[in-house]
C-alpha cells in the first residue's frame, strides 16, 4: 500500500489516529500491514479511511489516480 501516507494526509488525519481506529498499538504492526497487506486488512484500512480499496495502491506508469476539485477520488485513469 504505497499510497497510504498520501491518503491519510488527504483525509486530514495522522497515522496515530488511523492506528487508534484500527486498534493497532505500535507502528511496527501498521508497517507490517502496509508492506504485506492481505485483502481483508487493506479493505479494513480503506473502510476506516473512507476511501476506495484501490486508492491505497500505486498504479503503473500508464495510469494515474484522478481526483476532482474537492479532492474526491474519481478512480484510476489512463494517462
């Protein structure tokens, strides 16, 4: 989930707040989820952030994450 920090920032919260919402007590546990997420853990993080599951992951060079003027995620688009 290479984009986790960007999504956290866009939602106006901190990693610490996200950890509290997820019931995670230490940064190493969050880092572990971030580096090797299962579908369920990534979905849970997306739900807590109020974002789409796919928003947490980088795209290939041919695509990008699209946001509207309000900062709402519009999906992944081809460049």
